[in-house]
C-alpha cells in the first residue's frame, strides 16, 4: 500500500506539523510498498489530486514504468537549455533568444529560491507566484507570459509535462500607448537640429552627423522600423524607390521617396560598400543600439532648444532646469517616425489596407489596432452619424424650426 504526504521545506511554516498538514505547496512524496519493494520517493509535484492519481495507477499496474514514460525526470535547467538550443536551430533572432535566456535566468533563480529542481514541480500556482515577481507591466508583461507559455508548450510536446501550466494564467491588463506621430513643426525642428549638428561637429564627427540626418529622413519617408533602416542595403534604392520587403508571393513592395531624401541618401558617406548605416561587421543589434542612442541625443537637443526658446533662457540653463525636474529630457523615439509615415498617409485618405501593405504588417487588423483613430473616412462617417441624430432630437428641432412637433406628429428634418 502506498501513502502520500507533504515533505515540508525548511522555510515552510507548517514544518513542525510533519505529515498532518496538507494545504501548503511543499512537494509531495510517496511511502510504502509497491510489488513487494519498499518505496520512498518524491512524486515531483505539489498537486495533491495529481499525486493521488499517480499512486492509483502505480498500484493498479504494480509498476511505475507507465507513469515515468509520460515524462522523464528532467530538471528545469536542462529543459531551459534544450529550448534555447532548439530556438537557435530554428534560426530565431539573437534578440529573441536573448529574451528567452533572460526569462530562464529569472525562472531558475526563482526555482532555486523555492527549492524546486524538476520541471514537473512548476505547476500553475507556482508559476503565478513567479509572475508576481516580475517588474514588467503592460505589453512587456504580456510578451513575457507568451514566452513562458511557449516554453511549456515545447515541454509538453517533448512529454516532459502532461499539460501546459502557463496556459491557465490569465493575461495581464494591457493599456496600449496611443500612437503619437511627430507634428509638422516637430519634424522641422528635428531636421533643423540635424543641420545644426553637422555645422557644429568637428570634421572627424561630421560624417556621423550627416548619416544621422539621412537616417531621420529615411525613417520618416519610408516607414521602416529602425532595425530595418539600419540594415537597409544601398542596392534596395532603385530609381527613387526603396524596396521595403518581398511578399510571400514573390512580389516586391516598393515605396517612392521624395527627391530630396534620395539626394541625401546618395550624398551621405556610407559606412561600408553595401550599407549606409552599418559596417557589416559585428552584431546588427549593436549598431541599432548605437543609432538609437544618437537619436535620443538628437531628441534631447530639440527639447532643450525649444524649452530655452519658450522660456527665453540659454540652452545650458534649460538643460539644468529639465534635469532638476527629473525623468528623461528626450521626448521621442525612433518608432514615432514610422507612426508619422502611417498617420500622414491615413490623413491623406489612403485606405487602411494599402497602408498595411506599406508597413509590412502580417494582417490589416494589426494596422487597424494601432492607427484606426487616424482614418479620415471613419472620422467623417462618425461626424455624419452624429449629425443624423439631430433629426430626431426635440431640442435641435426646436432651436432650428421653432417647434419639434407639427400637428401632433414629430417634425421631420429636411
């Protein structure tokens, strides 16, 4: 006969009660005889019902082989390492693999703190506790949870666990940041700041200042993400059109660039024979980070200059005042150029479906989620809907016609 019990951890407050207390989350062990042999071992779970089901099956079959065949005793570390190896074999981006490594490092630290070693010990209640330890909020927390689910889906496919415990964890509430394009005035100030940098730079740094201006123009008038802009090769610019990407059908999607943008790109000194903004050596992520840093410095200069102009003080005094207020001085990021590209198209009346193609979204629903408030046709339709309600509004009819009723019947609007 087999008996299950809680083997309380050292930090469990119910440790003194030994086997009597069952409501904590300490690991469950089994003790007794199976097929004439003395048995005392961990069941690698803290779920009481699951443990009962396991020993019932053992007693019914007289062996542990069937249960162990469904999921071998794999450690959390080994499962994480196997997942990373598979991700690299699938040629996932280095940035994506890095995010998984970061998640696994936190998971292993959490497991060590809780005294957990095997993957099967990570049930849904334990993973909820792990989620509580995250500092991430909004979309970052959602993406992290999706990575955790992906990991356990991989574990289930390998029969290391019988179910995906992360799938039962509810999504966090996400407050989407509103799309905030640059205004025309802001774009003028940003480009003026790039020209000022070119003039103020020493000769050895002038090339980078010119490249920064070219990158700003490329981001604004192509709608590329900064990663795609930095890795954009020179041969993609043909006859004033930039090849954005290639669709699954093999069709190239091009975006025409203004003549002054083309001239700027042709004139700037390239960092290599093939790329404007990358040497072609080293990791692309490093180059992207460098250009993001230069853009933040540019946005910082723009804000300081505007703050100094409004308050009629020097740039030096403006910087001090902004630093005293705390937070970041810069108010901008590279993706706002992409937002500006999309919003300008929508305000010009370009259909959402065409904008989605230019942005390279996998579905028009993605474009709609981010940019639907800027669709001019929808705004005009909403205004027309509001006007139609006036036809049945007694107050509106009274003010416009003198009375809302004619011979006991509601008046009809023209």
